[in-house]
C-alpha cells in the first residue's frame, strides 16, 4: 500500500470511531428513555415509594437529591471561590502553593468510595449524627472542592490584567478590585463550572451510601423543625435517587423494582441533559450580558466595534 | 477629615477580612486532605495493631473468609480483581480515546468537532449508577447468552468501566495534542509526509507525556470506581478463571460489606485496611502522573 492509501484508510478509521462513540451515546439515551418510559408521570416523580407493592414513586428520593445539591453548593461554592481567590491572587508561588496544589490533586484523585468511608468516620461516627443529609453534603463537598477550586482559579486568572490594573491604579485595594472588577468579569466562567459540577453532585452515589444512608423517613411538610420527618431538616437520613437505583438493583424486594430502576435512570439521564443545556445557556447568556451589553448601545467607543 | 479616616479604615478592614477568608479556604484544603489521610491510615493499620494480622497474609493470601474458623483476611483476590478490571478497561478505552483525540484535533471538520464535544461531555455527565444499570440490563443478559453462566463477569466490568473512562482519557489526550506546536505538523508536511505519517510519527510522539498522563488518570478513575463495577462484576470471592468468570474488586467488597460489620471487629478492621490500600494506590497514581506528566510552565 502506498503512503497515501494508508492515510486514507486511517482517516476512514478515525471517522468510524468518532461516529461509533456518538452512536453509543444515542443508543444509551434510547435504551434508558424507552425502558424507563413513563418516568414523567407526576405520581411516579412525586409519589411515595412502596416497600412491598408495585407502583411506588420516587418523591422523597428526588427531594433528597435536590436538597443535597442545594446544601452542597452552599458549602462548596464559597469555599472553592475563596480557595480559588487565594491561589490566583494572594498565594506566593513557591513551596506552600506547591503543597496546596498537591493536596488538591490528591483530593481530586481519591475514589469517591474512599471519601465516603472518611465521611462515615468523620461525619457519621465521630460527630454522633448517624446517617444524615448534612454528612452526605459535607462528604460530597470534599469531592467537589478540587474541581470547583480549579474552575474559580482559572476563571480569575483568565480575566485580562488591564481590568485589574485599571482598578488598582484608581486606588482600590486588592480586595475591592477583586470583588468589583475581577469577579464580575470571571462570573460567566464560574457559573458554567458550578452548573456542570452540580450535575456531577446530582449523579454521585458511592459517597452517599455511607454518609447519607440508604433510607428516608416518611417526609411531611407540616412536621416540626427538629423532627426527622421535616424534609428541610439536614440531620436526617436521606437516600438520594442514585443510591435508590443502586439499592433497587442489589436488594430491591418490590415486585416492580426493575421498572422503578429504569424510570429513575431515565430521570437521571434527563437531569444530566438539563444540567448540560443549562450550563451552555448560562455561559452564552452571561457572555452576551457582559460583552454584548456594549454592543446593544452603539457609540460607546472603539471596543463596541471590535466586539 | 474624620469621615475619610473611617472610610479608609473600613477599606483596610474589608481587605483584611477578605484576604483572611481566602487564606483560610486555601489552608482548609490542606487540612481536609491531611485529616483524611490520617483518619484512614489510623483505621487501616488496626488490622495489624489490634487484630494481629500480618502484612504478608493480607496482601499475598487469596483466602478471604471472615466467617470461617479461624477467619481469614487475604485481600489478594480483590487487589487482582481491581487490577484486571481497570487494566482491561484501559486496553479497550485508550486506543479509542487516542483515536478520538487525534480525530478532533487534526481530521474532523469543525461541525463534527462541535458535535463530538457535547457528546463527550454528556458521557462524562452520565452518573455511574446509570452506567451500572445499563450494564445490568443490556450487557449482563448478552454475556449470559454468549458465555452461559450468570452473565455477571469480569468482562462486563471491563466494558462498563471502559465506557466510563473514555471521555477522561480523550479530553486529556486531546489537550496534549493541541499543545503540540503547529510548526511540527507543517515541517512534516514540508518533508512530503501524508497526514497520517505526520500524526503517527511526529505529533503523537511529541505529545507522549500528555497522553500518558491521560492514560494514568483513566486507570486511576477505573481503579476507584465502585458502584458500576459492583453492579456487574458478580462479587464472588474467587480469583477469576477467565474473562467470563465473576470476581470481586476492592471497591465492590467495600461497598457491599462495610455496613454489615461491627466497628472494631477484625472483619471491620480488614475492610478499613482495604480502604487504606485503595488510598495508597491512588497516591501511587498521583506520583506516576507527576513523574510522566509534561513539565508545567515554560
């Protein structure tokens, strides 16, 4: 074979591989959505699960998953923003930063089951809380922290330095510059990153088995604040949707366990799709808001033309 | 005058508070990491300090029989299982990932790349239990038909994992390839090479370090994945006799047994030792990545 023939053959192979991967994703979605058809019915999405009879829903698990997401983001966004600011702005390059980065790398590469087991030691046993939603949120924050810190750091570093210099030249302090000039410019990137990491928290499972537990108390919205039945109480066990699927597969005794697992998987797939779309939408909207705002009002100088 | 003073003081107070917050967050990362390592190490060595196991029994014996008399806690099956399943996944995944990375950087037209990128993002986004569920509902019955037996097998675990790590390796390899200067490609064309010759003999060797990093990342991810593997691998405590035979991994036995054991018992201690082994192996991967990875900055 001549070199040109070989080149053509390989080009063909590359196209085939790429097409196969796209086909695979389509196949996954087709299987999940067809086997889990009917997942959109309200009585499934918001219904009570049943232990022995067919036809139960996933209401509490869905609530738990979303509530877990909210609590985790409340914990991890400020922390990783702070850490990102520290790494991007304040930390002197050298041994200390090198060590922090090594810790971040270590954290990022820990298997989620190991973090879950650490959560079992620290947030379940040592604190004496037992399996709680808060314990789950703290543990998954550990998983989430390195990625989100990285995103915040890069977003801050990507802000053109003339924005920062301009603010500093006007006599602003570093913190003022950061909050009033740098962060607004970094926000589109940070928001996209947060939404994508939200998708990952939503799909996380191994870490919750030993921190948030495999059960959910009967939830009542009219329950007392301190009661385990109050959905907003963070000190209660909280089985998430992902853990529910896993449990149905390994020890489900409901007669329609397979169908519930399929429908729950479909809910998760749709959630993944929505999180990705939201991230895309947010990044394009925010980018337009921060750059296109100038374009919308003509005659504001050279930059509007350049944009 | 007085007003200006307070204004200035507030400003410095703000700077001070903000800075302190950032520094605390930075150090919190160190604190969490160190605490995790200490906690897991303390729990993990109890097998040797409290329940009197020997390190060699733990690592080299394939007899895991916590209910036997005397109980045995050899972890070899799980270590071998984890290694086989992640290396197998790598064998399938790495070539495909490299092909995708090359395709995206040098061959695909723009519209194809803009189709492929979201596809890879979605593949990353699919939760691991959904991969496990897909394995149980599609792959396992298929295996049962082809090989007989239960269908839960090493091969099922390998295939499920290879799909999960594909996007990870692809994106790191694609970045590595994108960092190769265009001049290399041009020089190669200038010498009369075809595109494939340029890619295979110039570009890929130049990006070797970055590609290797991607591969190790993929391996590390495969090693630590728990639920998807646990759902399809069968979890029988024996060394696999072939690709179609069920076995168990470090993560799968941890997932299943931790809740069934009582804190402080030898069985429980042995499980914590498995967790420590998992931790040490992920340290090993970090060290490898630091060694093979491309030099940063420059």
